C-alpha cells in the first residue's frame, strides 16, 4: 500500500477504498516508508574510527611493568616467599 501511494498512480482515497484502510493510515505508512528508505538505501552508516595507538606509551608501560615484576620477584626471592625459592 505504501509503495502504491508513493507511485502516485491512484489517489489516497482510491487506495483507501481498494484496501479498505483509512486514507490517513496510508499516508502515515507512506511517510514512514519514505523516512525509512533513506536508512536502507541512503549512505552506509559510518564506522567509528579506530582509536590511535601510541606505541611509545605502550612500550613505556611494558618497561615499567617489567621493572616492577623484576623488583618484586627479587624481593620475594630474597625473603623466601617465591615457590621456586622454597626448593
């Protein structure tokens, strides 16, 4: 019905009589179809750009965590709290 209303071959009154639906309902469906068609046939939704990755910051964080792990491993090893130190 909405497609027939868009085609314009028949008036709203003729369509409402043919399909036994009120003319206002056909107009409402027609308007909804026209609004929704832009989403279907219009531009594709734009994907969000991927965030930029700061490799230098990531390398710095890896280095920082490595130093912390080495320090804690040494401290726990000296205190005899590591499983490998108990052997």
